[in-house]
């Protein structure tokens, strides 16, 4: 079976070349960005929402419906039929529950509708998410709340489009059920402490935030070869088998020429990442056989983490479409380098000054 798969791999032809616009033209195409907001919202509402994105004030309740209507119109103009609160429970992955933009209009008809309450808060069943013992399983009520510091985006999957609203996740008693709320709280503490220090130095700033550049390493293997290994299918890492016949001692793979099949894969997920506003910049072969890396430009930490979760999902989905398997486990193979995630971070002011140069 293995010999037959290797023979089939050697006969894979190159895909047809695609014409693609420059990254700058497609960047953030499916993101409800400040540019879109400014065009579609009144000046007063845009200012309030912009300040909320920067963490400087809360969204005013009287503006919620107006924002929701604009968000719905923008999403539907791109083909969206459903919306969801996209959140990060304590599972190591993202979660979502889709609802359609429909409400009863008459006894036998519906209309597309989306209001401020639906935008700001959701109520998913929280019974099966990890809670760290904060509540009993039968106490299922959980809430998601829109986090305006992360951009709303459109997710294309299958043959549909879904409006995704980045959110925090907490229990009905107010207990934290995700990793994002602690991060947002930490950002606020950093801001307060850093501003006190800057006042003593005379450096002007209205707020300070952390920046993050997440280098994502990964392994690419042919899906048919992966399917021969139950451990890779179930766990994404090696449980049995011999060490690789070639480790990274010769280092000829590191920064070497990228194979055509892998370069095609890289380009495919990078194109979609750019459209989602993920600023992917660097790609190269890593030191171990079949190991590679993608790295974005630094951005605000809360956004960078959301983007990394999205990027990993994109990488897995694109690999599936191209007959490959993307392994993101920290240590997938014995005796060779693991698939790391290097977190390079710093602090920046709203004036663009890097405080940890």
C-alpha cells in the first residue's frame, strides 16, 4: 500500500496557474474594517465604535441596532445567510453556533432581520464545554458577548458564507469560561501600568497595548500516507513506529527551495488569509524534513491570537482539499524538531512607539 501511494505521489501533476490580484488589493476583503465602517456608519456612531475597538469606551446601547443593520447589509452583500458568535472555549479551538438572518414577517413568510441584541449577546448551550469545575454540567447556561476589539469577519465554507462576530464566553453566574477575557483584562492592566510609567518619562500616549507576532510551524504529509497511521489520524502525533531515517542533522531542508506542491498549498491558504485580514508575510522550509513555517506581521495581541486560530483552521482545510494533512501538534514526530509556535511580543503606544526595542 505504501509503495502504491508513493507511486501515485510521484505522478501528481502541477495545478493550473491562477491569476490573483495583489495582496494589498485583497487584504481584509472579508473583514468589517474601519474603512467599511466609516463609509456605512454616521460619523458619531463610527467614532464610538472606533473608540470601542481601541478599548477606550463601551458601545452605546442606542447605537447597537444601527450598527447591526449595517453589519447585516455588508454581510449579505457578500452572500452571507447566517451569523454566529465566534468564541474560544477552553477546548484549544474555536466554537460557533449559526443562526439565519430570518424572522417571521407574516403567517407564512419571513424577512431578513438582525438587531443590536443579536449582535451584542448570544446564548449558546454551555453544558459540554470545559469549565474547570466552575459549575455542574446541568447548569448549561452560557453567554457570548461581542468583543469589538477583534474585527468582525466573513467565513466561507462549503458553498455558504457566515458572518462571524468575535466574542467572549462566560457563564450565567459571570464566571469566565474562555481564555480571552483574562487576556483582555491583562491588556487593561498593562495599559494602566505603562501609562503611569510614561507620565514619568514625559513620553506622550493615550493608551498602550501589547503586540504579538506568532510564528507558526507545521508539518505537511500526503493524506494517503497519514491515513495509514491511526496515531496520526486520532492524535496528530506519533505513538508507534521507528524514528525517521533522516533527521535534521544534515540541515539541507532548512531554508531550502520549497517544493512545488507545498508552495501551491502555501499560496492557497495565504490568499484566503489575506482576504481575512491576516497579515501573513514570511514562509520557508524549517529544519526538519517536511517541516515549514508561516509568520505574520506584528499586530495587536488580541487580534493576533484570533488570527492564529483562524490561520490554523485555514491550513487544515486547505490541506484537506489538496490531498495533504497539516500537522500542528507541538511534537508530532519522535527524534526530530517539533511544530512550534513562537510568540514574539512587545508593547506599543497609540502613537506607534515600540517600548521594547
